[in-house]
C-alpha cells in the first residue's frame, strides 16, 4: 500500500486512468484507445497523463493486466465457497465463472482473448503471471482430480515426440504438479475448449436464434469437456 500522500495520489491517478481506459475500451474498442481522450476525461492536459502512462501500448498493457486479474479474482472468489473434496465441481465452477465474467465484460474479454490489436504485442514479462492465473487454477484441479482417482487414463497412450515430451515436462515443472502426459494433453484441450465455447457465446458466433438456452448448452459442453478429461462420474 502507498505510504506517503504523493504515493497515494499517484496510485489513485493510475487507478483513474485504468478505470477511464476500461470505459473507452467498452465504448470505442481497443484499437481506438487514445491517451488524449483519457486525459480529457481525467480533466488534465494530455502531457500530464504521459507522466503516468507513456504510450497507448502501455495503457493497453495496464488494461490487459487489469482484465486478467479481474477474471482471476472472479474465479478465486467463486471457488472460495466450493467443496474442497470435489475438484470436478471446482472445474465446473471455473467454467461457469469464466463464462459469466466474459458475458458481463465482453470488451475486456475481447481484449484478452479476441482479435489482436494491430501493432500491439503484450509484454510477456508483465502479462504472463496474471494471464495464467485461471489455467494455473485449472491445472491444480486437474492434479487433484487425478490423485483422487476421478479420472480414467486412456486404454492406449499415444507416444510423444521427444520435443513435445520436453514441452510437457516443462509444463509439469512450471505448475509443480506430478501428472502424466495424457492428462497434460487433455488438460490443454479442456482449457482451449472452455475458452472456445465462451468465445463463441460472447461474440455470438452461434447465431442469434440457433440455441434457445445457451446456458444449458454450456452445461452440456462442460459435461463433454470433463468426459474428455477422463471423468465418467
């Protein structure tokens, strides 16, 4: 927490810049973000904003980090009341929470998982940790489900190339979970499938009249993803 009046004032200004940036993201889209417009809404000259945020790309990075953390916080809060002994239900809660958040925050979800902003590359050193919060949570639930005996292994496991096996070993090491290669592969598929299903819903890729109840459809999709993971409860 900032401890001096100057530090507190700076932190408040940064919070205001991010808040206004979120508002412009929702109304104008990421590609149209403008520090001049943010300065206008903040009530200062544009040169004053550059003391806090040096460029549009830096503002985008702040919004990316803010979005990832908001999604991660929503998932953590939803899981706080979940039963500790049921990782499968935990995965369902993660999926539902990601969908609820995305539908409530389509512009922020689009910045994170939609079409890339032309000319902008998110700096990995700043965005990787917040950007992997949800998958880190899912990896923990995959491992808990596996060690609880809730997942069925494949009858015959596909052999991996040495390069992909090394990638999977790196994933195990980075997340600190001792799970087999087949679960690493299935976990990646569930993660991609979850965000694919949410993306189709948020951006109306199904068409407006194709499904009467998309929430019910999503529950069926969760069932399918969990079955693919190896759960046959």
